[in-house]
């Protein structure tokens, strides 16, 4: 399916020169003078090589047909990450380079969206938010206002983030999976 370059987003799969590429980042640049362009960083699915391409925003790009389906995360072993289709109970193994940095946020029984092309898993999308526990942070300081600066914290999955001053060790918080930033205190 051919689409214009400016409509390509992160996670899309592009077919170029007979090879599949997953989009790592896509940015539309509108200079003061000249033609607007789309700067697209991609990773070749077959061998993981990263390339960067620049297209005019009106150029046609071949978008690969991808099937997206929800899967349940089961476990990780030396071969990769294992997921199960909740409708058919079929299990699928996903390599570590497809999962990438998202591995830190995977939790047992978590529902993720896997994108497949001809039975090969090409990308994975996590839920937007996950609930994690703060395992290390500075103690609460009395008299500090809520509008003041955030303090560093380490979460139960090992990810470092910043939290408001009133959050203490053992508090469960909701973080954004895209960048690991604090969203709110968990309501459970």
C-alpha cells in the first residue's frame, strides 16, 4: 500500500528494495525556505541495521501490510520473550532486538500488541501506562511544596525516573512506558 511520507509514524513497517524496515522515529521538517521533508529513521527487520532516509513529504512510500493482534506476555528465556494469543492459545517467540528497551516494562499476564508480517513479529507496542513500585528514593522532606522540583527514584523494574517529593519507598506509581516518566500515584 503506497502512502505519502508525511503520514509515516513510529512503529510503521515500510517495504523498500524488497526488504522490510520498522520505523524507529519519524519527523516532519518544515524549513523556512525550500521543500518540507520527512526524516525517517528505520531498522531493517532481517538483520537489525539502522538507516536514516529523507523524503519529500509528498513522496510515495510503500507501507507493508501488517497484522496487529493482542497477545499476553508469558515469560523470558535465553531464546527471547514468549507471548500467547488469548483466542487460540498459540504461543509466539519474539527476539530480544524486537522487544528492545520495552523489556523493562513487561510484566506477567500483560497484554501487548504484536505486529506481524508473514508470521514474523516485526514490532511490539506496550500499554501506554504501567504501575510499578518505587524501590529507592530520597526521604520525604517536610515543608517542600508539591510544585518544587522532582527527585530521582528507582522503580521495581530497575528503570530510573523522577517523582514528586511526596512519593516514598514502597509507593506504587503509574509511569508512561514511552519515556518512563511519572504520571500519577497508583489508585490501588
